[in-house]
């Protein structure tokens, strides 16, 4: 019962991280992809939207980690061991992105170095969510095994599978879509910019659909338990210990995937979701 | 060198980096809240300017602290899965609470930075106060988790498993009070002296600059009030450590032999083979007097413990001496500043004091770093004192040298960015000489 409560809170934190932190990453992607006559204004709109919230959004990730090691310490230890490499890569991405953002946000002058920092920021915004998707994907493959508290499947299990890679790409697409939707709402006072972001939201939504399909197909082979969640109960023989350790993560992933899979209908909902969560944090930005 | 060595090095490097920003994240909001409070009381624009400039600096430092803190929350598991597997459920509570404090701080820093024209002056000042208070609580919660590693409590050990876990008892373990007091005061001391040094530096060239004079005044008040309290809390800390972790205390004092009327050894070269500390300056009966208020008291030496349970005596002893020296130097400086202030002379007109303040700028951080070396290296070879050895907690992952090198490089790089940005902020502030009249530094 206690475990379930912790898992529910983890799920909520992870959804909030995906919706708010994810939108930050997406903003970084659109910053790198800013083109056309309004590129500079697009970047400004993105910086204004991310500025006040990005530090606060770290907290959702930290909360997931803390809840994980409080509620499922053995699962946490196993995860941190088996996925040491992609987690370290993700951390490097977080540090680079944070450094670049600090530099851009708190330096008053705009010169050539600023442009380089923007590139670091954009590239790190692509890499980090890719690894995050990969890590969540790897957890659901069922390839990571723990016996007597020891990870027995080495340091490469799960995360190099095609399913995990597809999950990484899916996370990228999802965050880009969320950010574009969110920026559409955030630029209501500038119709031309709003139109830019609306088109980006629609296109990334269109691209996201086949990616979601690929993830679903890949899960049949790559994450059979995950694939079976909707149909019948999970194979009871193996994995019982594993699932008890990772059920929180799996539940999060299921909800997350579902959230993205039928994004056409969820488009408005996602926007309101993000807006609801983001607005009260972003509000102070309006006067900046 | 082993993966274990690099895992410890990476953790030490990450903590040593993070603690600078964590301490400034506790100290700076207090300074900016004081400056804004002075503005509300006196309506002098210089204080408003000051709180705005300081808050810009605080935002940069806070962002770096948030970043390195995020990294640390992962590193706990990436480097020490054996520890987290056993201790995660016990120390989860202070970390969760720290999450809430951090979140509050992050939100209100946003409100503070972007809310100058939106909130009423009083509400704006209150949001600054909330930043300061949540910063203090954030530090307190994390330090209790460390205190638990030094004085584990709130569980029962049955067949190598932790049972009957009581997270509140774990948080309120016997080492929490002294560690929390010492660390919180350390943050105020270090921030106060560092900020004072920066503004003293500019005052040496431009002694009438009102902006820097006001800044120096506020920073020095915080520093000079905190340092004597910090010396007292340090004395209390040593007594508690002597009770809870006698081997750590013996290493701090380089005290190999158990003796009555133990001398206080300063400096010297501890030698584990001969079990003597060569070339040390000894103050007869000093240690007994300090620890027990009794010159004849018996003090336990390292010889009481098997050598495999000793920490690295040289590192712990030298770090301890360095920390105490830095503390004493800052105390002397505080007394000097206080003396000049008491005789109603503006500090800015005292070039020798300004020079000393500039030189003392890093001392608070030297004391913080060496103090944490005493705490952490002094706890070795245990990760949970007396319960789990550090080498049994380390990740089985090979090649830890790689992330160690990468993160060290990233942090050095990040440190350069921060110095660069803060310098730009300061050069902007170092405007023309302001009017001489309005303010004496002890305003």
C-alpha cells in the first residue's frame, strides 16, 4: 500500500517533469531549429518562456529520484548500476545545458560567444531527453535482472535495444511537440510568431504519430511485458521481483506513452495541462 | 589507481564544488533581504540598487547550485548503490523535505527577480525573506542526512538488514544539531567575508563609492556577528564528535595515545608507523581542557582502535588545523573591524583594514572545504559510521576515471563561467564615485 502511494507520487512527479521540464527541453530544440526571418524573435520568446521556470523544473526530476530511493531503494540501486552509462550521459547533458542557459540568461551582452552558447544549449537539449527516453525504455525491456541484490546483466542490458532507442526518439518528439504547443499559447500577443509555433506544433504532432507507432511495434519484441499491459496480466513466472522494484517506473512510462500515443485528441488537453501547470510559474515573466 | 579511488574522488569533487554554491545560496538571500529591508526603512535608493545587484548575483549562484545539486542526487546512486540500497529508505525523508524547501526557494527566487514592479514593496521583501529561510532549511535537511551517516540512528540491524526504520529518529540523530549549527553559521561567515572582500577591493580605489560602502557594511555585519558564534559552535561540535566518533576526534587532533591531561597538538607531521606526531607545537593539557573543561581529563587516542578503522590522520589533522586557523583569522578580523566601528570611524577610510578584508575573502570557503574534509575523510573507512564500510558501498561499474575526468572538467569550466559572469555584473556596478555624505559604513 505504501509502495503504491510512493509509486503514484512518482508517477505524478514524472508527468510534471515531462510536461514542464520536457517543455524546457523542447524549447531548447526549437531554439536550435529557429529559422527564417523571425528566428531571433523566436529565440527571444523561448528564452522568456523558459527563464523563470527552468530551475524549478529540476525539482520534479530530483523528486522522482528521491521517491525512488526512498520507496524502492533496491530498485534504485539496481537501476543506477545497470544504467550507469546512459544516466551519466544524461547528467552530462543536464550540466552542459544548464551551464549554457546560465550563461545566456545572465549575461547582458549579446555577441559571438552568445551564439556558441546557444548552440551548446540546443544540442544538449536534444541529447538529454533522448537519453531519458532511452533509460525509461530500457527499464521496460525486462532485460535488466537483479539476483540477490546484484545486477547480473552487466552495464549494457536494455538501453541499446531498438525499443529503447525508439523511446529516446519518441521523448524527443514528444518534448518538441509539447514545447511548440505551449509556445503557441505563450505568443498570443504576436500573431506571426504564434503562427510559427502553431505550425511547428502541428508538424511535430504529425511526426510524433508514426514514432509512437514504431515504439508500440518495437515494444512487442523489445518490451513484451509492457506490450501485454493492455491485454492480459504479465507473465507471472519471471520478473516478479523485478517488477516490484520497477513498477513505479513502468507505471510512469505507461501513462506517459498513453499520453502521447493519441496526441491528436490530446493536443488541446496537453496544451491546457502545460498551461495550467506552467502559467502560475511563468506569470512573473510577463513583467520582465 | 582503483575505481574506488576515483569514485571517492568524484564524490569529493562534486561535493566540494556544490558546497560553495550551497553556502552562497544560504548566505546571499540574507544579504539581499537585509539590503531591501534597509531600503524599506530608509528609502535610500542605494539599498534598492544593492538588493537588485545582489539578487542578480544570487540568481547565477543559485542556478549553478541547483545544477550541481541535481548531479549529486544521481551520483549518490551512480557511485554508491550499496549505500543507497540500504540507507535510501532511512535518509529519504530529509531529502524529500529538502526537495520542498528547494522548490519553495526556486519559486520565490523567480518571484523576487521578476516581481520588482508587480508586487507591493512589502510583499516583495517578504518573498526575499522566504528565499532566505527556505535556503536555510534546504541546507539543514541535507546536513541531517550527512549527520545520520556519522551517527546512524532510527533503525535496528537484524542479520545485516535495516529494520524498524524510524525516519524521524534518523533525521534527529545525535550529530544533527551540531552539524546543522556549524554548517548554517559557516554559510553566513563565508558569504559575509567573501562579499565584504569584493566590495572592499573596489573601495580601495574609490573610497567614497556609496554603493560599495553600503554593501561592505551589510556584509561585514553578517560576517562579524556570525564568526564568534561559529567559534562557539565549533567548540560544541568537537565535544560531540569526541563523544560520538572518538577515532575521528583523535585523528583531528593527531592524538595517537590515550592519555590524561592530553596536550593540544598544532601542526606537525602525524606518523602512523611510529604513532607520533613529529614537529607539532604542543599546548600542555590543552586538549583535555578544551574537551572536558578539566586539565586532567582522559582523552582517547587512535591506539584504542584497530588501524584498519583509522581515517587518514594527516589529511584530517591538517584540514582541521587549517579550518581552525582560518576561523581564528576571521575572528581577529571581526574584532579589528568592530573596534574601528566602535570608535566611529568609517571602515572605508582605513586602507590597511580594507587590504586585510580583501585578503580574507576566501578564508570562509577555505574553512568550509577543510571542515567538510574533516567530517567526510574523518568518517572513513565508514560510509555509515560503524555499520557499513565505504568500499562495500561502491558501484561495481569499471572505468570510473572517465566520469571523474569529465565532471571535473565540466565543473572547472562552469567555475570559469561563473567568475566571468559575476565579474561582468560587478564591473557594471562599479560606476562613478557616489556622493560622500549620506552613509557611514555602520549604518
